[in-house]
């Protein structure tokens, strides 16, 4: 594995809860799958938002040149979160792999993304 970058982001859950009152925000930032998984839970929405921000930091571009929904947080049957890229995000960063960790407490949600390229070392 060749490391490419590490991104970390933390956000106040209340901030996302207020933003989530606007349907346009939800449509712009989250996929239908993410919204279904969150089920309206602000802590889950905040953790996924932090994951997208951390992804942008890990690849060094921020959320630029692609849409928020092109970096989707999904969950394996075990519950482990993973990033799935589509569209322009996949075109730009599809050659990379990512490790994602999410956590939250009563007030904040935090995400860490490790970006790397697999290959012969």
C-alpha cells in the first residue's frame, strides 16, 4: 500500500440537525441510500457529512470538481462504514482505496479517511 493522504473532520451534530430541516440541503449532500440508512438520525447524518469532508481532505481536493453525493457512505453487513465513489469522484479518485472510521458522542460526529493506492511494493 502506498499512502496518499489522511483526512479528519469533526462537526457539531446540532449544526447538521438544523441544516437537515432544509430538503435542498439533504438532496445536495446525501444519496437516497444514505438518507435511508440515517432514518432521520442527526448523529448519522453528521457522521456521513464529516466522512465526505474527511474524504476531500484525504485526497487533497476538498469537495471540488465533483458533487457531495458522488462520495457515498455505505455500510457492510458487519456495520463497517465504507466509501463508494461514483461519477466525477470515481473518475478522479477511483484508482485509490479508502479506509473510513466514524464516531459520535452527544454533541459531535467525527470521521477519519485514509487514502492509499494498492500495488506491488
